C-alpha cells in the first residue's frame, strides 16, 4: 500500500511535469520575451552538432515521504537519455527509464519520458531546473532543490 502511495505521488509529480511543455505550436508575435515561464516542446530531436548539453546531471529532488529522490539523468548527443531515481529510505525505491528526449532550443527546454512519466527541465548553464505540470518553475521554500547539476567528466 505504501509503495502504491509512493508511486501515485511520483505519478502526480511527473504529471505536473507533463503539462510543462504542452503548448507546442503557439506563436508569440511580441518582440519581447514572454513574461511567464511556460515553455513549449518542439518535436525535433537534438542534432549531434547542435546539442551541447549532453552529459550527466545529478541532484536530490524533494520527496514527501522519504529523504529525497537521488536523481541521475544522462543526456546523450544522439538524443537519448537514461534516468535513474532512487528514493532514499525506501525498499524497492529504484526506478530507471531510458529513451529519446525532446529538445526545444527556442525555450531551452528538455523533456524526458512519455505520457504520465514525462518530466520537463529548463536548461540554465550547467543546471537542469525541473518544471511543474503547468510548465512553471517550482516555487516556495524547496524551489532550489528541484535542480540537477551537470557533473564534470
């Protein structure tokens, strides 16, 4: 039962991320940058020469009923990723996924996963900042903990 609640919590968090980049196709005719942080996902995959964010990103994401989620996300120049999430203090708390990610260069947004398992991040330098389901940065006192940092090779 506890595992099901944890899974539901993870699904809810990931669902938040799912909507983060769901405004594809909208055009902003204003010359100014948009004032809200919602981003759109482009369907195009990164090109090896153009995508320079490849690498391994790590961090500990907040968790409501555990000591945090140790997260490792590897982005490869060929447009594929591997994601490992380890729920601290949880038996059977290791989850892994892999596949192709979406890169929206215009909004510096990376989306991994599919369906209910989608997670979106804004790229800022050597950091990936996880977005909520509405495509906004997480706010509040834990906001600074929704960040993955690129590891030196």
